[in-house]
C-alpha cells in the first residue's frame, strides 16, 4: 500500500503495514527481495451518509476479507520497486444483497530516496514515490458497498519525509491520486444531475499519512494516522446505495508492529496491526485487523553487515 486505488483501499481498510511498503520510510538493500502473503479483515455496521452517521438494518454488518501477495525489490539501497495483488471478498449479514469476490487491482510503485543526511543528532531522509494501478478482472464497480473495487485506473505521486534519532522516528507523507473515468452497466444514472451515459467521471483524491514510534533492526512499533479526501464527488442521497463517484473521506488511526523472527541473511519477519475509522463522509466506520509474514531473499554475495544501512532492510 497501496497499496496502492486509494479511495477504495481506504473504504476496504487495507493492510498498511511496516514491511517496506510505499507508505513507510524503509528501503530494501540492493538485490534484496522481500515477499510475502497478506491478510486483513474489516467490518462496519455504522456508516456516514454524507455527514449523517447512521446504520442500515437492510444490510446489517458489512465485512471485507483481503488476501494477497506483496513484494519489494531493491534495485539499489536508494531505489526500490514494489507490487501488491489483492484478492477481495465482501459479505453483508442481512438483506438480499449478495457479496462479491475476486482478484482486484495490481498496484506497482517506484520508491526513491534522493536525500539522506545527518541532522540534529539524527538522520533526515526524503522520498519520492510514484505508482499506478489497474484492474485485473472484470468485476462490477457499481455495486457498493459490496463491490470489490472501483474499476478505475490510477496514477499517484507521493512526497515523504522521515526523521530518526536513536530508535525514535517520525514519518509524514502527502499523496495526490489521479483516477481515470469508469464505465458502468447502465446507460443513464443520476448524481446531482441526470447523466445519459454509462461513463462515470471519477474525482481525484489526496492522502496524508503520519506515523511515529520506535524502529530498529529487529522491531518496528508505530502509531499511524491516515487521512483520505476525495477532491470532488457528491454525497449519498438519503436511503440510497453508494455510487462510485461519491465523495469518500476517511480518517483512521491505528498501530503497526513488525518483528524480525530470524535475523539471518534471508530473514523472516512478522507484521501485525489494526486500525479504526474515527471520522468519515460516505464511508463505513470500520475496524480492521491484519497480519502478514515476509521472507527476504538476498541475492548479494556480501555479508549483511556490509550492505545494510540503518534504515534499510
């Protein structure tokens, strides 16, 4: 994570872990490949219909399960490429709406660290992250809140800054997301006006992420605040279903933990975490729990001590 179709991923409460993702200040060393399975479970009963917080007994509790594969390869210690591929399954406990399941979107990122310098007794780093995503299956987007995706191709640009002194660190990032228009299975629809077309204009989005905690060679423990804002769109109308181009805003808080189980050349690490939605608009008030195990393949002939900087795995 994205990662990376950020509006949908915020809605589905994805894995945002501390295992060399596009959202953290961790880099893989040169010719090191981190790969592993991910799992997350998210559910909500209350949601925001516009700014009105309510529930809906016709759908009960909506849950989303995500399993997937995530990887990160170090072209160098300052340039990484990442990917994630999720399989998503949705379910409602009441009513007649049937959940959906399937492969969602492939996300690809390039993560670059052009600046790393000593500052105020610690180290300051600056990162640039570019990414894009696209659907891998012909799933239905116009079936929220049980759709597994929005079918929109996206491109994103992120600027991220990190400061670490000793084991304490602070990371902040800002992202702009461009979203392509989508086509739905009807020839007319109504937002705030009647549209006699099957093409839906998708608003762009902005994401802000702040995380702080402790980080060393064996352990990462961090608190995370994440905010997503759709730059446009409209509110869900009273007692109506959500629509792909709704304004979807959400603020989540949570905690991530990563522990290196086997700190050997081809190391094994475990990631656990949880988050909850504390504010939103046209979003579910979700609680999310996730975990993953990652394995690092080292293709270098050098020893770990020779090629591992302090913030590089």
